[in-house]
C-alpha cells in the first residue's frame, strides 16, 4: 500500500498534468482565434483571481502567453479581445525576450503588427532572435518592413546577427534589401563579434541580386571581416571564390574587388577557388590575377591541379602524423592539459530544460515536413532557406534539440557566430547528453574566438563519447588556438 507521501505525490502529479493539458488547450484556442472556447477554458483555470489576471499569468514552458500565440497566427480578433477586454500587456516578453509584435512580424501578419503598435507595442524591443524589423526583413515581408519603418523603427537597428539589411542580404531577400536601401540603410554596417557586413552576408548566401543591389549602392567590395567567421579574416571576393559563384566573382571584380587580397594564410581568391575545384571562378580570376611563380602552369587546369595536389599532400601529411600518435595517450594528455591550463576558469553552466511543452502528433508531423525542406536546402548549400525551414520546424516543435543543432550548423556556415551559439545552447538544454550538441556548442564558441570555452564544450562531449575522434581533434585544436590567441606557452 502507498503511504501518505506517495499518495500526495501521485495526486499532485495528476493535478499538474491536468493543469498542463488545460494550459495547452487554452493556447491552442488562442492560436485558432476561438474566443468562446478560450473564455470557457480560462474560467476553468481561474482560482479566484479573475479572468484577466488568470490569463495574464498562464504561460507555456518558454514563458509565452496567449497574446504571443494569437499574434503568431495573426488572429487579430483574439488579439483585440486579449488587449482590450483582458488588458494583456502588449509588450509581454518570453524567455528569449520575444514580444507579441515580434511573433506577428516573423510570420508576416501586417494587420496584427499595426494593431499591436497602435496599442503601445514597442516594435524595436530586442530579443535573442532580433527585433520585429530584422525578422520581417529576413523573411521577405515587404509591406511589413515598410510599415515598421514608417512607425519610426531605426533602419540600422542592431541585433546579435547585425542590422535588418544584413538579415535580408544574408537570407537572399532581394526586395527587402531594395526597400531598406531606399530608406538609407547603412550598407557597410558591421557586426561587433566578427565584423561581418551586408555584402559579405549576401555573398555567403550566394545571392547575386542582393550583391548587385549592394554594389550599386556603394558597398565597400574590399571590406575585411574579422577572424571570428568560418572563413577567417576575409573579403567578399574570397568568400565568393570559396563558394564558387562565378557570377558573383565577376560582379565584385567589375566593382573593383582586389583579386590579390589574400586571407590570413596568404591564399588569394584564385588559390581558394582552385583548391575547392570551382572551375568557373578560377576562369574568372585567372585573367586578373598576376601569375604566381610557384604554380608551374598558369592556366585554369594548371592552377586547379597544382592547388588540389598541394592540398592533398598537406592532408596526407596531417593524416600520417595523426596515425603515428597513440590515441589513448594523446587523449589522457589532452585532458590533463585542460585541467592545467583552464584551472580556475569559470564555465557557463548548461541547465537542462524542464517542463517542456507537449507537442501534438499533428505539430510533430508539420515539424518533420519543415525539417525535411531544411535538410534538402542544406544539401544544396542554400543555408538561408534551410534556416527559414528549421525555424518553421522549431515553431511547431520547440522540444526537438536536433532542429536547433541543424540551424546552428547553418549559422556556422554563414559565419554568424552569435546566432550559431544561441541555437547550440538551446540544443544542449534540450539534449544535454548528446555529444553532437557539445560539438555544435564548441564550434560556435570557436568561431567567436572563445577558445577556452570551446575547449570546455568539446571536453564535455568527450566525456559523453570518449571514442569520438572528431571531438578529440577539435578539443586539441581549441587548446592550441587558445594558447596562440592568448600568447601563452605550455610548460
């Protein structure tokens, strides 16, 4: 027989499960715009505080209220009921700082955004996912972009991933780029962490129309980003050579891009294009690049053959050196080195998420469909579309850590370290025992040049999967990079 404590625990669990189901149904009613059902469900949750106070206090696991759910779906009548009758705060923020007006803007619900602003919503409120204008621009909601600008939102409003123009350019939204430039957006604005700019973002996204618009506006084609991108210190032309888009290469060259500007390893754009086998880009660069004496045959085939042969040789040397080392001894040495070098370092603690919202089978199916679209876009190296698809999947199922991991990787490929870090941390909160989540976390930190933190994340992954050589290699490289970056020497 169960004792009194067990009975109390069982009854409490049953009660909490019942309340959780009631909250879930309430939010579904808000999404559907069913005011009659919403009132009925809200009354069922009222414990004497009154309907308005009850609805204001009811939140999901991400601290999103009914107004955020209604705004996300563009349910204008429901929004009016919540704001005008129940006096719900139009600037209510969830855990990530997102407001109802941001939720509506992301989905392109112009009428809902306009209504919320008229009722006092601040469209410039920042969040980990930018503000309303960033999301409207990044998703190509043109009328909404115009509305927000007409309401006085700063066209150069900063976010962790840059200005609205950078969002639009990096996600290939040609019309949004055009509107923002017409409103005198700063085409050379750079992010604080990696100095990425709209032109670099457009080139990384392989968006020729956006590149052409920015070049025409006067963007600096020889701008250098910082080292905290996946390309290292680079220029738009180096990024284009890396991606192999000959049209963008030609566009940049015609605008005055320097074909001799090298990366941190001394590689010129033609070297980069040849190493990756981007023949069309090599053809475009060959005529404007002075002959390099170390290359025996100065032709398209000659440059490609030389650079790929040199690359294979370096890879072989690296592989042979790695095979000669004793894996187990190296791992023990690395772990000891971590303890010695990082002693006293305060690490950020990843706290697993609890009380996750329940996701219906229908929502899971929609999430899976959106994820499949993201996976296909990723295979095509269309990272902006992949990001949009994964974002849709996350909206349907915010409990799936894999979705955040995939989106983090896309941000990494676009050189957006801060955004990659936000998603990597969300992944780890949802799947704390997943080694790949640790790897994503470390990769984002590495991109931001936070090498000690990156090493710690990789180390935590090794503890989960000690035989994962990719983690061990990344761990070793992070330690070495930290030493070089901080000018330290191993004793």
